[in-house]
C-alpha cells in the first residue's frame, strides 16, 4: 500500500480560517484530491509549522512513498519560528531521499530549503488564473509536464514568487507574470517537483480564495473594485458546477483543459505516475537480482 505524507504549510490559525471559508485546510484539500487519484493510498497529514509538531528524522520520512507540501499564506522570506520549522522539515525531506511535490508555498519552501530565494512580487500578483504558462526547453521533455500543451492556464493565487532557483534546479515553465512557474530541484540526495500554481484546487476553491483576498487584488490593480472580483468568483463557482458550459469558458477566457478536472491535475497525476514507474522499476530490479542468486 502506498503511504503519502501531506505537510500543511499553514499555521494553526490559517488552517482554522480556511476551514471556515472553504470547509477544509490546505492539507485536507490535498488529501482529498490524492484520495480521488489513489484511493488505495494511506495518507498522513502533519503541520510542521506548529510549535508542538513532531520533528521527523530522515529515516522516519523514508517510510513514506512521497511527501506533498501544500500552499498557504506563508511568506517564506519572513524569519519566524513557523517558517524556520518548515524549512528545516523540507531540508529533512531532501535528506531522506523521499520524492516530494509541492504547489505555491510548497514550491517556495523547497526553494528556500535548497538555497534559493523567494520574494514578494513587486507591484503585482497572480490571482484566479495563471495565463499562458509555457514550457521551457527543459520542460518540454520533463515528465512533470507530460501531456501539457505548449501553453496552458492553471488555477493560481499568490503575491510571492521564487526570485532565484537553488543550484541543481531546472526551470520547467514560465509565464509573463511569474518567471518560475514549474521546477525540479535536486538537493542533498532528494528530488522535488513543484509548481507555483494549484493543480489540486477546483474552480470553486479558487473562487473562495479570490473573495478572501479581494482587497489585495484591487490594491494590486487586477480589478477596479471588490465587486469586480466577486463577478469573477461567481463565474468560477458556476464553472465548478457546470464545467462544460461554453459561455463560462468564453467569459473567463479559458479552454476546456482548465475546466476539465483531470487536465487541471496533470502535474499531480504525472508525479503519481512517476512514483508508480519508479516502484515498478525497483521491483523488477529486485526480481532480477533474486533470479541471479544460485540456491544453496
């Protein structure tokens, strides 16, 4: 049986606030998505930011098949105990060699843990839909982005971004707003795949996030009024309920790949397929090694 560890990058207060607005914390949303994709998997949720969180050692993390790191309002560049605890956790994930995946703040934490930098986006943010994400030359052949078109849109909401990738990282995708939209990071024996957008989120969850951050969206100049933000959120709610309605695709300026649940989750599905392929290869290797051993 597969065993996944989901690491919430939210603090306790942020988890409570998200449950009030969205019904689930970020980690609970991730777990629900993973259960849909891999119903047979066991899932453990932890919160490394908490001051009473269990401190994992590398050998304990090796018992998991993968680690998933969620998004949150966390600012990775803030030197706070919560941030330090999460960076330490991510460094341990790398040292364990356990494959890991993260979105939004999850990508940013992995970057910081491996020696890169994160910053507040200067005079801008990306909210609702990340438009025209494009593969780099390296991304065209990378399994994280398999089955992605040359250019695509994805659910997104963030005011921070990766400023510089660490050593031994590969930029896989960019767009005009955020230079680092997808990356692979190899560090201290571990491999992390991450995206700045949210393949785990449905349109209705993005709508909730827009409403919560409406004032920031107006301040960033993406909308004239909070009423305008509400109009976009209402369209996303409608898309959530009726993804095949062409009038909604037209109004939001998106294609069916954004509306379709499996297409939105492409990167998560690719990561899970990568885990399965790696496990299969390991089983074949063990079987071959056993066959080569002569009986006593």
